[in-house]
């Protein structure tokens, strides 16, 4: 199925197997015949085809197998961002499963705010009440961890203070630890360092213990505080061990080949506005945006002719179904706005009936599906 | 009339809490409109409004004072004198600068404090400052007495609870025993040893220069912090009084409901007065809507008409499922609320909710029910 936007085929959604043209190593959409350069044989493309200002189509497919610009799973770290309720956590879990199926060793991480210990939705999706502050096994090639500021601070102090005895003493000195955790940005620094230590952890054979860390970040405000942290703190503390740690983090996060943010949103006016504002905020932090994902996009079942005919049926008063119809219209308008304003690769994911772990499974299959 | 109508007429402070993405900021603005409509002078303190809402309210970042909605706009949303609506966007740096100027012993002292390099950065570390400055701003505006009602939109999502706990967390930060470690000329064997350790650790971790800036910062600000801390503590007490109401805003999404219930527990634990639940974007009320059927077809229907009807039927089935789901969630919310507090369900308004007519419409729902 290929859904075209109201102003022509500017937004093509490809939900089927892409026709393969064997000799030319290009493929085209089965329905609208748009040629998709760079898509390999038998790649199943589930994504949005966005056209750059130049008019050259840019294939945006959710990876695995084919050559595509949206490639989140080959990075070292993906920071999942977005307002609450947009499906950030579900998508984090689904991406982890998809990457694990590709053979990547994945670590999913979430922040354990002291006030949030009772709930940990990412852990719940994997059937655990909550994660520990050291990685624990969740599924094949998937570990989960709770990023914790105190744990990060301890690791940091231990790495910095050469005298082991001093480090141990420091870690046990309550006033010192309380000071570090009460001060505004030290809390974020602890989380940052915990993340960094997990990214740098290696196995006995020297390989990274996890190929990919997917960090389900806290809602927008805190996300930005975390991503801006290195820049702000480095102004304050330009030299010394903390500066070294911040720069080591930057070397990963500010290298688009290693670290990207993924901004999740919903196809509604306000969430899109907030996503655009978040993207603007992320620009300050030198973090590349790997993808913008519009989640839960309701399918538009009507052809143009049917939509015109529908107007004759909708007479007086709202019917049961009118609200759904309005949602479809808002989703179309929202995707159009994203397409106009987002430079990063854009991906639209279909609304699905499943919930919880079933939804994770379904989405991960959708993300990782490759035709034989 | 709804119970929310009583709240906006009677209370002096309304605090909106809820998960991110449930329409909390917009609801706060609509509550303020509703309050102003009932003839009160209302101020809404927003934390993170969308640009559209900021434009609608006419607020800008870095404005010194709340901005009153123009008379034309006020009339457009049904506000008549003596009612009035002002809005202010919380700017952590502005709030703390202002507090420093107000509390410093002299203008020169204030300038010196504001120039400290550590101070300059601390206010940028928004995550920690936002909750505290929300409290400080609320304190400032309530104390001035220019407004009959102040509506506070809490920081987004997970931070919102830090706001409730800000005084506690800040108090810990400002705890005398911790401070003493940084203040010069205080002796005692234990203290001296701990301070040496702190000096060693912090000097090693952050470098000597920063440690010295930090020490100066704590030294200069300790007096100020204790005043600010006192304000925050008083405000935290103030939030437990009768003329305050906390409203829990949620949407018909399982995660948002879980958060709302969690907030409810915390609010109870902290002894704060809960005013009620507001369930946004609920389609629970659509149950009575007419089911599409063949009678909608025109006299001489085309194949497109038939196809359109068939697809519309499928949409109505989908909507029916959402209606059922939303009704279950509304029931769960009502069970939870019991006879303690009311639950108000607001229908989905769709686009333009952040425009003037949208806010007016939402205010109408809040005042008169769906």
C-alpha cells in the first residue's frame, strides 16, 4: 500500500515488499513506482520516503538488511527522547529486540529516579519489577540496567582517586555523598558517568560487553539537562578527571557514527510542536538526531474519491467514528508538518492494537523484518 | 456547574500535577481562564508551554513581570472586569537573580554574588533549579497579593514530584553540616578531618580552581540559601492549607493513569490537599453517538459511497472499542477517587486547543462539565 500526501507523492508510506530490479541494484515502490536508490534485494521497507529540498527522494527505512539512512542499531548508543506518553519506552524495548535479532548485544537502560522506584515501565515490559544498577540478563542478547546517580558517582570516585583507601573512605563519607547528590548537576553527572562506564565496559577478550546501549531517557526537560551536561560542566570545569570523563562521553555522544538521539512523537498537533521544540533544544547539545519517529499513526483507509463521497454521508451531528476520522486528518497534517520541519530521517509507525509486551514484540518484528 | 468551578472561585492556589503529555500546561491555562471568568484576578505560572500556547497567552521568556492578557483577548475568552488573566513563564535564572537582588545586603553585594562563576552555571542546570524556582516564584507572587488565584503548572513528568519534594531536597543540600565543610574558619577535630577529605576528593575530582570557586560560592551564598530555604519551607507548609487545591491531570492512557494514581498516593503521603482528577481527551462521552448505517447513503449512491460507508463503519467499530476502553478507565478513576474528590472528564478537543477559542472551550468544559 502506498499512501500519498494531499499535495502529490511527497510522503509515500511503503508497507509492502519493495520490488527488486536485479540488474540495476535499485528498487521501486510496488504501487507508486517511486524508485528507491540504495535499497538492496529483498529489503522490506517499512518507513517513510521523504523528499529532500532538492527533490531527490531519500529512502528512510527502518534498517536490517537493506541499505538505509535510518540505522539506529549499528551505533554504540541511542538516546530515546520525547514527551511522556508517546511510546518512548515501548519503542526502546522494540528496538532492543530488533537489534538483538540482528546479533547485536544490547543493553537497555532507564533512569531510576529516587521518586520513581516503585515503577519502572521498561523493566515491566521485560517482565521484571525493576532493573538493578548492574546489568542483568533479560532475553537472548538483551541485558537491562537502571542508571543510578549514586552508583555512577561511586564508580567515578573509584576511577579518579588513585588511592583506593581514599576512594573507599570518600564513598563511605555520608556528608560528601549527600552533598554530591543534592547539588543540581552532580545528579546528572552521576547518571552520565554510569552510562559512560557501561559503554566502555569490555569482556575478557577486549570487545565491548554491549554493542549497543539504548537509553530510554526521562521526559524532555531532564533529557535536555543530561544531553547538555558535558558542554555546561566543561565550561565550569575545563581540566581534571571530571573534564576527562565528560570528554570521553562527548567522544561517543557527539560522534554521529556512535551516538544518536531518536525523537519519538505522536501524529497530533501538540506532540509534534513539542518534538520540534525538543529537536531545537537538542541542536545545542551537539548530539546528532538519528531518527524522528511518529508513533501510532492511524491508517487512512480512504482513497481521494471515497473521501469525497464520504462528505455526502456525514450530514448533521457527529457519528460514532467521527472522532477517528478527525484523528486521521490530524495525523496527516502532523506528518506533513514533520516532513516540512525535520531534517533528520523520519519514520512513521502504524498504530497497532496490541499492548505491553505483545506490542513490543509486534513492533520489533516490524522494525526488523527482512524478507527471505 | 462542576466542582472545578468551585475550586477556581474559592481557592487561592491551584497546582496541576500529572505525567508529561497529558495536557497539563493547557489545562492550567484553561483553569486560569475559568477563574478569571468568575471575576477573579488570576495568574498562571507555566513551566514549559508550547510556543503556540505562549503566543496565545502573550508570554515571553525572560520577561520580568507577568504579562496581562490584552482586553480584546480577555473578552474573546469571556473574561470581564474585575476578572483578569496574567501569565508568567518560569525562568529559573530570572527567579534566582531576583531573589539574590532582593535578599543581598547591598546592590554591590548582589553584583558580586551574581558574578560568581559557579552561580552563573548553576542556574543553567535547569533540571535541579526548575522545581526550586517554581516554589520561589510561587512564594513571591502569593506574598505580593496582586492575584486572587495563582495556578501553577508543575514541571513536566517525572520532575513534578521533585517539585513537591524540592524544599526537602534543597534543605538537604543546604544542611548546615554540609555547608560547614565549605565555610572557612570553623574548627573541631572531626569537622577538620572531614573537610580535609572533602577538599582532597573535590580538589582531585574537579581540579583546584573549581574547588576554590565552589568554596567561595558556598561561602557567599550560605546566608542567602538559608533565607530561600526558609521561603521554600514556608511555601511547602502553605501548600497544605485549605485555600490550596492540587489537581491531578491525566489522559486515557494506561501509563498516564498509573502516574496519576502514583501522584495521588504521594499527595496523600505528603498531606497535601487533593482537589480532584481531570481526565483529558476522553471519548467516553461518545457512547451515545449515532452508529453510521445505510440510511446515510444518498438516493443514488455511487460505488465510492458504498466503499466510504463500509470504511466509516470500520472506523466506528474502532471508535467503539476506544469508547469502551475510555469508559473503563474513567470507571477506574472514579473508583479510585471514591467520595474523596470529584473526577471531571473532558472530551477530546483536537487541534487548536492552545488557541484562544480552544482555551475558552476547555475553560467552558471545566466550568460546566462535558
